C-alpha cells in the first residue's frame, strides 16, 4: 500500500495531498460536534495546521514512522475521513491504529472497511507483530468497530488524556499478527465495502 490508491469496495484509501486541504477542512467543520469530545487534535485545527499535517504525513511516510491515508468515496472522490498507522516501530514491530469518519457517513461500515484493510497492510506489507488502538470509554461507535475487527481489550487507562479540561478514561485494545492472519478472509470481506 504505497502512494497509490487502495480500493476498499466503494471507497478507496490514498495518501493525503495538499490538494485535499479544502475537502478536509469542510469535513472537519461538518464533523465538529462529533470530533470535539474525542479527537485530541481538534483544538489545533486551522487551514495552516492541516496543510502542515499533510506535509508532515508525507515526510513521515518517507521515514516510515506513520502511514496516513484519506478515505475517499469511489464515485466522486469525496473525502470521508482519515485513517492511519501511527508511531510505527519496526524495532518492536508495532503501531497504533487511528481513524475518523465524516459526519453523515457513520454506521455505513467505512471505518470498519478502512481499518480491516490497514490491519492486513500492517501484517502483510509492514511485517508488524501487533497493532494497538485506544478509544474513549464514552465512544461506543468506535468500540463497535474495534470489536468487529477482532481486537482484544487489554485494559483501561484512567484519566490518561485531558481534552478541553476534562480527563478521559480510555480502553486499550490490541490484535496480534497471528490473529490478523487467522481472520484474513473475514477482514477481506469487511474491506469490500458497498455503500448504499
């Protein structure tokens, strides 16, 4: 999954480009009410900050420390959200998965499809041994995605992230390469998303 677009049924994943900036800003603005309670990066959002994030994600891809993708609708290229493997360590063979989906496109399997594809990429292309994910205890939608993918809850961190003055508890999950490989056929079915 290099710099080319990767099909996931009716959506595709592609590294971000500076030409995506206007679409990204519009999606973030549209999704503000849902992002604000859970996204630690939300308070830093500006056109300049997002442009720098795109450039940073391109540098990090070249350095092989983060692999960030936009999720786009196949029919018209509409930006639907983002997904990435972050803090990649080839020494320890691990990474953290993160994702978000634009308001108006929830509960359609987009996060699940993109995440399923990223898990296979983590094992097949990057040879990672474990992928972690964390989610706020209150983020039930994200927990449903994580469970559907086969992650195992490994613990709860109490008050481990302060957002807008509130300390939030998070659930931590992991999935091992051996578990991903056992689920390959299921994950392949999940990432062949058909949008209504």
